[in-house]
C-alpha cells in the first residue's frame, strides 16, 4: 500500500477526531472497536503524513454572524 494512502480505518479515525479532537486514545479505541495501541499507531502515522488537529470556533454556535 502507498504510504500516503488513507485506509478505511484512517478515515474512521479522522471522522472520530472531527467530533472530538481532544479525545484520548482509549475513548477513540472503544468508539472504533480497536485496541488503544492501534489507534495510537494510526494517529502517529497520520501525524507523520502532516495531520494537525486544530480548533476553530463555529460562529453560528457562538451567536456570531458568519463571514
């Protein structure tokens, strides 16, 4: 497999991180029905590919007009 290709597992992990970017690996592992070590290993692989988790406020949830 190409080292830059994202697997189904990678996509599932990214979706879970979109919901809670601060979730511990133990929570993500339970959510994805994987071992904590697998989640940590996949996360580190994604970090190596350039993944960065950042926070961005949602203006609508804060009652602010959208730009």
